[in-house]
């Protein structure tokens, strides 16, 4: 009998006496935002180590902010993280992270990160974590699924850094699988699957030896109207960048040095959230930009 308290919980599998005695993380976050009168409140919060959620005070002109933390200081091969976030009807919220996520060298298994997001009608949800840093030898299998109602709006951005650049390390071995799936009004609107190894990082047709790569997506009935703004925001940046519209999803990508990509992504996110929702022209304050 299992006393599960989250949809991510399951009865523990039996452990064979000969199984390797390597401790692995199995973190969970389950978070729901709901509209209560004129304000958005947290309707449900569940977290399991090494994942934790903090809710710092948000300025009056900002959505409710939930900040995710990893108390283990990073992830490695064999670790698992499951994150579920929902913004119910007319709720407005931002989810970010306290710091960059570090992916340490793996002894063989993948680190698995699964993110499941739901945006209700007339709701606004921002998924804006800070960058993920792949140490040399790291293996990451990550997926992001977003289900956005017909009148909901969703802004997301993810950034990958290929190695500990400040100390001269590059991600020259390991594996990355990164998948995005966005559904709007219960129909598939965008699916992107990327698989990278050492060859693709160095090849001109792949990452072309860039230090970092970032992707941003905006979903909303007004997405097409903001395409000129998105293209203005991706002009004259210190990295390669571009924006386009696919099936009503406003997409942007950034590639270049880690410092330039982070600064460019912050500039883009700030400008787009201001243009689309009238929010301040900056990313969440935990980014310290």
C-alpha cells in the first residue's frame, strides 16, 4: 500500500541486494496557481528533496514568483527531476530558479528532467529558469511539455551552456537530448527534438562550437502581432539570434558566447514580456540582471 501525496509518487521498486549502492536524487515539484479575488495565490505546493520551492515577495507590478532550488547543488547521471506547474483560469505567475543548474559528469546513466506545464484560460504563466551548465561528461535527457488553453498565454525560455567556460572547460563528451512539446487548445502546435554529442557541438551545421544556446517561445492569441517586436529585439545583439512564427507560436533562438547569450536572452525576455503583458522590461529579479 502506498501513501502517495503527489501524482509523481510511486511505490518504491524492490532493491536487489547486488544493486550498486550509489545514491541518486529523485526530486519532485508540484505547484498550482489559482486566482483568488483580485490576486493569484498558490493553491497547491508539494516538493521532495533535492527540489525545494521558495516564494519571495514580488513587487506589485509583477506576477507571483515561485523560485525553484536544488539543495544538492547540482544533478548527475541517474538523478531524476519531475516538475509540474499549472496556472489555473485567470491566474498570473512566474517560475524561475535561484541559480544556474549544474549537470555534473556522469558515470554512465542519463540525468532525466521532465517538466509538465499547464496554462488555463485567461492565465499568464512564465517559465524562465536560469541557465543549465553541462559539465564535461554530463548526460542530460530533458523534456518540456506545455498545454496552453485557447485564451491562455505562456512565455518560456531555456538556456544551455556547454562546459564550465570561466575555467576553460568545454563540454567535449557526454550526451544531450532536449525535447519541447507545446499544445494549444488541445492541438499540437510545436514539437522540437534536439540530440547533441561531441560531433554536433563542433560541426558548423550543428552548434558550430558555440558556448551556449537558448530557446524562447511565446504562446498566445496575439503571438503573430508581436513578431515585429521579437525581430527588433533580436537585432544588433552580441550573439547570433533570430525570431519567427510557427503555427502561431512565436519562437526565438540565440547562439554564441555564454555571456552574450545570457545578456541577449534577458534583453529579449524583458522586451517581450513588456510588449505582451505590460510587465517590467527585465527578466525575473532572481536573474540579477
